[in-house]
C-alpha cells in the first residue's frame, strides 16, 4: 500500500503530456521485443508510448489489419469509432482515421467532436445492425457495421488502448483479435511506413467519413432500459462523477433530458487527471471500484453531500462505482448481486427462462441469489465477450464480472449493449432506491441475512514465465489435494461450467469457499481470487492453501 493512497495527486505524480504525445510519434517499436509488439488482451491492445508499447506504428498497423480483417469477413458497412479522454486517445484516433479513409472505409465519427463512452459505440453498432427492430440484430451479411474504441479503460494517464468491436457490438473474440494482432505485427516488421494513409484533414473531409450523434442516440434510448420516470418522480438526488472520463457530457444531458435531480460532481477534463486521488499503489488510475481512486467522492459523501446515490465511472464509462450514504463505496460483487436480485424481480418483459451470466471469479453470493430466485446461472471464463451471444438473443438477462463491469437487457427483453455499460449500472442504483425505497447497500444487507456474508479478495503470487504457462494449461488431475482450508474439495475446474470454455487457469471449490488462480499477462505473477462464507480469517486460510495447491500442481 502506497503511503499516499487515497490522497490528491501532486505535481510530481502527473504525466508530462507533451512528452507522452511526442513519444507516440517519435518512438519506433522494436519488433524483436515481445513487450513492444501488438498484443490483444481481453480488452484490446494497451500500453504506453514511453516504453515503445503504444505508438503510431502500432495503431497504423493495427488499423490496417482491422481493414483487412473486416474485408475478409465481408463486413462492408460503416465503422463507428470513439475515443476517451486519455492523452494518447486522440493521436491514436487520428492515426486510425488516416488509414481508414485511405482504404475507403465508411467511418462514423462523433458529430460533436466529443468523447464517446464504450457503451455508446456498442449501441451505435447494434442499432445500425437492426437492434430495436422486429428483425433483430443481424451479425452476418453485407452492409454490417462494426467499431473501434480508442481507450485503455481505467488505466493510468500515460496509457493508450485500442480495441475492435465486430458486428455483434461486443468485444472481439480471440479468433478476431489473434488474427488482427498477428497481421499488425507482420505489417510493422515489413515496414509500417508503407501503409496507405491520408492526412487527418483529408480523412475528416472524405465522402466516406460521416458524423454520428452518439450522445443523442444513447441518451434518448436510455428510457427503454432504465425506469427514469420512477427516478424523477421519487426525486432521487444523484451525484455522478465521470472521473474526468468520456461520460462527462452524457451525465449532464441525462439529467436535463429526463428532469432528474442530478449533479455532475466533477465536470473537469484534463489528460493528466490532476483531480484524481492516488490508487492503492500510488498510481493515478480511474478505477471507480477502488476506494482510493474514489476517495474525493467518498469524502464528499462523508461531509454530507446532498446525494442519495453517488456514482463513478472509469475513463470509457464501461465500469461503475456505487456509493451510498449508509455504506460508502459498495464492493462490486455485492452490487452485482443486488442488481441481479432487483432486475429479475422487476423486468416482466424479460423471458421467463432468461439466465444470469457471471465470470467464474465473481462472488458465489450471485449463485445463491440465482438459486433463491429459481434462475439459471451460467458461469463463464474471465472476459465480457462470453456474455455477447446471450445478451444478443435475450437468453441472458444480465452479464457481469467482478471488476465492476456489466450490462443487461432493455425492459422489453431485447438487447441494449453487448459491451459493458457503467452508465446504466449507475442509474440502476437510483432506480432501485426509487422503486424499493431502499439503497442498494441496504438490499445487500438483506441478501447477506438470507444467504450469508462472504469475504472476498484478490492477491498476487510470484511465478516465472514457465510456471505461468503451465498454470494456464493445467488439468484437474494435476490437483492432488483433497482438502482446502479444512473443507473437502468439491470441484477442480480448468473449464468454465457454464460453457465448457478453458479458464486459462484453475478453480477449486468447497462447500463454503473457493479460489481461482490465473496467470497475469503482463507481470511475473499469478492472480489468486478467493472467497469464503466463513469469515475473513477463513479467507486468509483459503488464500494460503491456494498457494500450496497451485505450487504442488506446478511441481514447485
């Protein structure tokens, strides 16, 4: 824990904006350095220009690879592109436009030349492909739309991010990202400077470049997913903090459009993010699920700020943080359970057999809530992409992951977004209060009384590259332990029980606890997620036992 965690950033904590931008253009990545190659994780390619991991070469080559991939897939409709408020997002957005226009791709940029939340891009793609019509969403055939979101999500200010959303509107699957990644690296090695481009001025003036009002489409459609009338009539006082991110103009428009008692707590946008408080490790990070990053909003609530519900979003608004006067910042797992409990009791337009989707490292409280409601719970590997098919056809009412990312259906049971939407999850907290008269944290207390209190945490353990590779490919037979922290082991999983897809690690369960171990993609550690319904002391035992189980399986 950093000694200044939760304290306002000081001048020495801030990035040199000009240096970061200059490095984007001046630094040429070393194609022989694995750390400087294009590498798509669960949310696209991320890195910083300062160490050769996110530079002009990467974006020009990746955009060209996307052009070739979409042509290969027969996707020839408009490509919707948005960017967040990170310093590298605009340069990368410009580079992408230069390549897209040179290739004659129809592009839709923001009509207001503003910032665009990830869910607004997902919604635009889906609407273009038939969402909200009798025919429903079409994901194959001519004229289909897809998109690019330029964002590193909640990452520090010096980072950049670039992700591709195919016609289904959600995060691209590994089949797509693997091909795009490999082709981009080939293009860099072959001389990325040879890739066709036009100037950004030519790109913006091209006949193929059109304007799309992302903000109006998103805000006007919100009433189909959230009961905004109930929020207005109940007079819920909302404090919304965009944390300097892409939702900054959206929150003001939502409040005005629907007559809500809504205050944008901090409307400031600055690529250095000087208004942020330091996260647990002393870094500036727009993580709305972290009490350290959310310290300013929490202090306002403690000081008596006049909000019944306060919320935060990360820089691209795909994550949510919920603050209540009685409990402060809610644990993301706790809020997911509350949201699920409320939605499946208050959405009569959803299919009776609509399931609940959750990642395998999310709280087992969700399992217990699902069982209590008689709903099917589908447990999938880490990554929001696993929820896309179910959200598209309405067979999933809700899909959520432990890192404060989720989305759910419109009130009529049709698809809203197939990417995470932190704005609707934030608004849902106010709907819950308006309809039930109880805050989400009070409802969580009721769930705990019924299903038990859990202790949940994630820690890291040291591992070499070889050990991480072995962990990723374990089999159940590699786990020889019969007991975990005093309880008999009930399951050893390397595939997700909900869809049979590989976990990329290991999950071990008992009656009252579980742990999951997954290798880090960027550091020499593996992550241990663990939960116990027998208290924090037992959780600590589970965490220690998890290290022993994994070490034995790896032969350490």
